[in-house]
C-alpha cells in the first residue's frame, strides 16, 4: 500500500499543476489495478483540488476541507479513483483566494485483485 504525502503553500490565485510530480509512486507500478484514495486539507477556505488518473478526470476543482491540519481518514476524504499499471496520478491544487494557503495532501494506493 504505497502512500504519498505533500505539504506546500499554494500562492494567491495560483495553481500547482501536480503535487505528486517526481514522487516515487506518481505512476502506478507493481500491480495490475489500483484503488486511489485522496485526502486534502488547506489552512483556510478557498483551496480546490482536481484529480486525473491515466488521463481520466475523477474530480474537477472540488473544494477541500479547511481543517488546517494533516488530512485524516475518513474526515478529509476528497476523492477516490481507479487506475492501472503505468497510469499517471495527477493531483492539482488551485487557490481561489488573495492570500497563500498551506495545502496538505495524502494519496493512498491500494492494489486491487
């Protein structure tokens, strides 16, 4: 069960294209199919998340929790998706406010089958 986490500030009115870029499990490997669960929180309201897996959109600009802590299961569940070996997981974050927001994300990849 690979897990990827990330903490970063999303600047005012900016978008982070892929918080998972360069991480070891950005591309699904070692399994034929996987279930992907994403948890995201922000330090304030106004943070939105989008998820693509293998080029397929599973969430588009969905508002996330403003809990201002590391995401926990199930409270900060954002979206669930499915993917196959070789698929790229792209989690983008967009700040809709005029001030920076600290974003915390956790992505859990569970093998299926």
